[in-house]
């Protein structure tokens, strides 16, 4: 059997596939988010130290995870795009960047909302907060560089290189807790050691993380479809598509 | 190696012919670090406690404002294209250009820093660590900055963009550099910070020229 691995690597074939996948991921995101929020707010027990305020963890931790994961995924797409000179990979990297920046912002805002009742201050210059802030700067730099170069292919490759350079920073973010130990508590979940939190809390957090994943995929696919249309507007398949939708509009 | 020396000599000669460019960087460093006492107040205790951070940030900014000049002139007159076409490895030529940039913009700042440290009432041992930390750390700044300069070559608003791209990547160097001076101020050994700083510079020396060369090939096509 001969599988064509690169069948969906061209915008023309990927555009309809992405269109079919979006509803699935969007519905999964909605269902998981409802389930996750129900568990986090109705089922999970109150924390004996932090009271009800800890419940922001169900948004904060998954958002922080996603902010880092999206950067790595983005850098991977960028690297593939640079190595194989693939248009679609670079478009995926470009589509992921705004979502990553938004999750970084959410992690920062929820973190400071959580910090106020727990530590008594909105912001501390702690290693993990600071590196999350640096991550936001990295996302903004990537978006700004791509926006300021007019030629899209050149913008893709310059952005890809920047993403790869910045990816060196992501491990530093993750290990920064061990490097500069300060006010911030250690990771809530340790690989290898048993988690210190109740099973329902963990379940709620993991389901919320999955919901964020599905949301990210759905939104990135929507955005990449727009980028494809914009970049390939002079290609035949886009013209056919617009003719089709125009005739449907008339009927 | 011959080509490497030629590029280095050429860049140094060009910088020497345009001495005002060098002076601009140095005066920028001087002025920025003189503004802080005026804004904060002249108490020596306060000044010496903020000195490591302020001097390091000023050195970092001084190095950054000169970055856009690193490749711009060569790009404008076409000699950069010749370097891209040269049989020698582009990454190697980039290290020569970066070294020239450091000698012209980094080293004077390192030499001037203890003088400003005195104005900030830094004790003698901290002054020594300040010079050492700048000596170990500023090469990393030039090397990482070269990536940003290459990426923003010929882009509109490149001066501001290069700041946005490069400053986040400077942060580890800033933390270890200022940390070294602060540690010695508090009577602790600065060795750990200095080692990490040297590690940053060495890592940058290995990886940054390759990234810069790739960025130049993207920008000049």
C-alpha cells in the first residue's frame, strides 16, 4: 500500500480538511470545558489552606501549560517549515502565535489574581512569573517581526528562525523554578512523585487542559484557513472556491 | 582565517574612521547611568544597592542601540552580498564582524564601567567583579544581538523591532551579570554567577553565528 504522506501538506487539500475538522475540535472543547468547569467548581473539595480561592488553579495551570506547549509546537512547525521549505508549516506557526500569546496573558492575569489573596500582592518578581512574562515578550516579538516584513515567504523564514532561537528559552523557563528558588511554590504536579492534591482536583485540571488543547487546535485551524485564503488569493482553487460561494449566495 | 582577519581589520578601520559612532555608544552609557541618581536621589546606600542592575541595564542598552549599524552599511553598499557569496563560511565572517562590534561598542563600556561604579559608591571588590562580569557577559550580548540585527535587516522600523526581539533574549545575561556584582556586594562569592555568565557567552559563541548567518541569508535574497 502506498500512502502519500504529503497529501495534506498543500493548502489546496488541507483547506477542506481543516474545515471538516474544526467543528469536531470546537465541540470537544466546549464539552470538555463544561465538564471540567463542573468538576472544578461543583465537585472538587475546598482546599483546607487556601479556601475557595484556589479554584483559579483550574484555569491558571492549564493556561500556563498551554502557553509553553504552544511555543514548542510553534517552534516545531517553524523548524519543519524552514527545513523542508513547506508553506503550510510556516502558516501553522503563524496561526498558533496569537493563541499562545493569549494563553500566556491569561496565565499571567489569573496568576496575579491568585497571588493577591494568597501572597498578599498582585505581582512578585519571582522566577516563574518573570519567565512567563518573557515568554509573552517572545510571542510578541515573533508576531511583530512577521507583521513588519511584507514578503510573506521572507516573513515566514525570519519568524521561524526567531522561534527556534526563542525555543532555547523555553527549557530555561521550565527549569527556572529549580534555578532561582523564590516565593513561588514548586510545580503542583511532579512526574514520578505522587501528586499532593486530591484526585478530583487533578481530574478537573487535566480535563480543563484537554479542553484548552481542543480549543487551541480549533482556533489555529480557523486562523490557518484565513491565512491560506489570503496568501493564495491568486491561486485557482481559491478563485473556484469564491465563485462557488458566490453562486451559492445568489441561489 | 585570512578572510576572518581581513574582515575584522576592515570593520575596525571603518569604525576608527567614524569615531563619532563609537563615542555615541559611550556617551549613551554615560548619560543613562547618570540619569538614575538624578531621578532617585544621591544617597550612597541606595545608589550602591541599585548600581549592579542599573549599570548592567545601561551597558545592555548601549550595546543594543549600536546593533542596527552592525550590518546596515554593508547591506546598503552591497559588500554583505559579497560576503554571502564568499567561499569562506559565513558564520566565521559573522564572528569577525561581531568581534569588531564588541571591540568598538562593548569593550569601551567595560572599561568605563568602574568609573561610573565609583560614582555609585560601589566598594572596590564589587568594582572588580563588575568589570569581570561585563567582560564575560558583553560578548554574549553582541553575539545574540547580531541575530536580531540580521533578522531586521532592511525591515521598516528596524531600530525598535531589534529591541523587541533581542532584549528578552538578553535577560539571562542580565540576571547573572547583575547577580554577580550583587553577590560580591553582600560578601558572597560571585563565582557561580560568573561561571554561568561565561557559559552563556560560550554557548552564544557556538550557536549565535550560525543563526546569524542563516538570518542574513533570509534577509538578503
